C-alpha cells in the first residue's frame, strides 16, 4: 500500500485572508520573526499496490477536478515515503498543551 499526498495552496497572486489572520495573531501569542503565512490543504490518499505512473495520473486528474480549484489554487502530487512506526500516536512533531497549574 502506498500513500500519495496532494498539497493544495492558493496561487501567490490570490489574497489569503486566513493566512493574514494567522499572521496578525502571532504577535499576540508572543511569536516574532514570521514575515508571512499562507494557508493550504493536504490530502493523503492510501492506494492499493504501488503508486505507479497510471495511479499518479489518475490522482492528478482527481486533484484538478475535485481537490483543488486550478483557477485560484496550485497543487502538487507526490508519493510519501513509508514512515517508520512512531512512539507517539500524535506524531513526532506534535505540540502538546500542558494543563495550567
């Protein structure tokens, strides 16, 4: 079984109000040094068998017709390498909030 990832982002010339809202909130959260934020979508598709050229072509068509709006969004289709088993169910890069004491 292979995992194919489709990353969808607004084209650079398209206004991203959600990204701007995140950028405006960062200083209030004590985060500095971030010059810009663009928000996007990530789709993970598990496919039976290998992700050969035919499978990737079908997923590319799916991305263009359903997952992205090619008028305002760019997308990239890629095969994700197999992930080693993780010790944490939330992932190695997860940020955990500690309860206030």
